[in-house]
C-alpha cells in the first residue's frame, strides 16, 4: 500500500534517541504547538497539511507508563539492563528524562495528494 500511494510513516522528535530522527523546522513548529497544548491541559490534535503535491499528517506521541521504561528517568523508571543496552546502541541518546503525559515526538505520515 505504501508503494501504491507513495506513502511513508516516520517518527521524529526534538529530543531524538537516534540523531537521524531529529525533527525538521516544519515538524518542530507542530511539536512546539503540541507541547503548548499539553501545558494548557489540552490534548494536542493531529494536523494535516498540503505541501506541494503531498499531504502530510502530524500525530502526537504522548508518554504513558509503558513509554517510561525506556524514555523515563534513569535510575528510576529505566532498569539498569535497559539503560546499559540503550547506552551501547545510542551513545547520543536525548530521549530520556520524560514524565507521564509529555510529548515524546510525533508520527509523520506523508503521501501523494492524488
């Protein structure tokens, strides 16, 4: 289906675990708006945009208890074994230290308009 629609789904963040997943400037605009919504006690809403011949959707990823096992505080939420594995795999990891109900990143879905 992704080939037929020329669609892609990626996950990006302002605090990526993998540097390849760093949000670009347009994605950062949505991330800032979503964080502001959360700070006001509101759930961030997905956003659809038309960019030239593509439709792009931004969908928030808000942390829950399960997320904190890898994205929470270390020590505390993250076990020593998990922290060691993350340290080995992602030496530039910025994706820790989150709490509940924080914006961890976004899914970006893009596909051809037609």
